C-alpha cells in the first residue's frame, strides 16, 4: 500500500479543492472536509487505474517536506495522506535468454544495489524506455 500526499486548498466562497503533487491533473473537491477526503481517495484510485491502463509508470510518493517546500503549497488549508492499494501493475513471469557472463554481471550489480534480478532488469528497462521517449521528444 502506498501513501500519497493530497494538498487541500480553500478559497472563500468555494469548496475544498484537493490536488496531488505527485499526480498533476488529479484533482477533486468537496463541500466539506470529510467529503473532500472521500473524493480524494476515489479520485486518486481512478487516476492510478487510468495511468496503469495507459501503460504509464506510477511515481513513488514524494516526501512531505518536499511538498511543503513548494511555494504553490504554502497556502494549503490541510494536508491529507491518502493510501492506495495495488499501485503496481500485475507482474507477469517471462522466460528470456541471456548470455551467462552478462547474467553474472546483472546479478552482481543487482546485489550491490540491494535489488533482485527481476527488479534490476525492470528498472533498467524503464530507464531505457524513458531515454528513448525523451530522445523522441527532442
């Protein structure tokens, strides 16, 4: 279960607006704080399902200190911690062929980083995908 920070803003004559610094575009509102809290959970859950459905990566939760250091959040009326389960897509087992010497190097580097072979390979693939996507947008 992941915990994300929701920032609640309240302007005069408006509802309580909720946004997520980790998920730009994920916003909701409620006429009361309790309603805003409930809507915040639903909005984040739906947003994450949409991202996963589109094959997007789910960001790691930001630290509260980093969120509060952002000047856009200095007038926050309230900070909520919203827990969401199943933020990771379902893992699928695959069978790949790798040269033995490369596999030893993968295992060695993964161990030094405190990672499993699978998590190391997924991380390396995600980095390569990001680089490819960034080079296409230039």
